C-alpha cells in the first residue's frame, strides 16, 4: 500500500429520517477530513441536497454514477436512486428503510469488488428495513452473509474493546447458545483481530461469567463450571492469554477492564451497558472476523433529536478513523506474512 494513499471510504446513508445524514454531513463540512480519506456516500445527490438545505450546511457534492468515478478532495455521492423519497425526521418509515437497504447493498457490492477499501455504515431502524428481500437483524448479519469470514461485533473506544458471545437473541436463549464451539470461535476471532487489526502481538482477553457472581461455584448456575472454565483452561494450555470467568457486576466498576486488550461478555446488555456508559458518543462498532473492514458509530437513529441539528458526529468520525487505522494495520500484517513466507520458501536460482 502506498504510504500516502487515501482510502476510499464507502458510507451508507442509513435511515434518512434519523441522525445518520446529519452526522455524515457534519463530519465532512470539516474539510480537513478530506486529507485523510476519499468519502463515497451511497445515496443520491437530490436526497443529500434536500438534507443539506434543511440544515443549511456549506458542503458541495460530487455526483457520480459509480465509485470508480470518485475524486480525491471531494465529497462523492453515488446515485443509488432517481426518485426523491419524502424525508420526515424522527418518523419510522418503511420506504425510508427500503432506501437504507439499497444504499447498504450498493456499498457492500463495491466493497466485495474492491471498488472501495472499507465501509462505514450509518444507523438504521431494524424494523423499517425488514422485507422479503432483506430479513436480517442488522448490518452485521447482512455483511456476514455477503463477505467471507465469520462476523463478530466488537465495540471499541480507545483501549476498551468489548465483544459478545451472543448478540441479538432473546435472553431466554442465551445460556443454551453459549457452547464450547461458540466460545472457541469467538475468542479465536477476537484474538486474530487484535493481532492483525490492532497490532497487539500477545493479546490478553477476559471472559465474563454468564450467571450472577459467575454462578457462585454452581449455587446460582452451572454454565461457568461446565462450559466456560474448561474451554478457558484449554485455551490457556494452547498459550492463549484468556482469563475468567469474571463476575460481570463488579468487573468494570473496579477497573479490571484496563488490564485486558479485550473483554468478552456473555450477552448484549452485559457488554453494551458498561461500554456505552463509559464511552457513549465516542465509541465505534467494529465488525471483526470478515475479510473486509466495516465500522459504524455506537448509536442508533436517535429519532428524538433527528433534524434538529444537535446530533454529535464524534462517534461517526471515530468510525472513519478506526476504519483507516485497522485497514493500514491489516495491510501491513499481510505484507509481513507474505514476506515471511517468501523468506521461508526462496525461489531457486540456477
């Protein structure tokens, strides 16, 4: 990779009735952002102009038919539709959801074809995007179906990184879903990501217990003794620095997360509540485990403040910077591996 090459960042428009378009446009009204990347927004020039006019932002768009026409130092927009859907800020709308899916599919297609380097997704309303053609709980599940690898949501804010053993499933199904195979796959995915994408050579990973007080030695629940502890011991024997299970109620309050490169929570709220409490508005949703890089801000559509011009773009900016950083780290790692293989198997000369 050329040292000064600007990455092409594919940006999905998300739910246009939410804060997604606002945080995108706020980000790139700061023209310094164009020094770091070449943004390509998947929407339409007409839709973006309508949103720009609503907020009275001073920003120009380079309207293009395909990402191949994107120009550096410009805010590019790929026209994904010709009509101008009605935008009603703060309102759930299936038609707006349909256009969010169109944007996501177009960006994902370009990502798979290497027309863009990474993808940054704006928030969607999971109910509004559901249809016969799109039946996924969210971005991560869709990208997992389209891109090689096994996707895992990793929430990132500086040195705080939290992954999940289970994510968008009912709480009644959590314990039965956490199997030896699931734990092994998730830990291996996070370990690989920390090494390749975050340049941590020997990651330390903590695993939280499933039950209150990690089961209290079987008094409250047996999953720690029967599932978690054996697989943690096995991974330790394989020279992986994996520790736990830790009682989740006191782990973050006592600052124990600062001793680890990543923490793996058993379920969604066990990991996301402390993450958003500690870093809300500055965190990033990073999709680990795929051969392509995707990031997203750590918040949703925020209908209650949509259209008011008060949405904070910090998390979206952080998502862009993390995408750039991890792409650089992964590329360097792959080049090192190639170099090592070449050294190990030199071409014979006459």
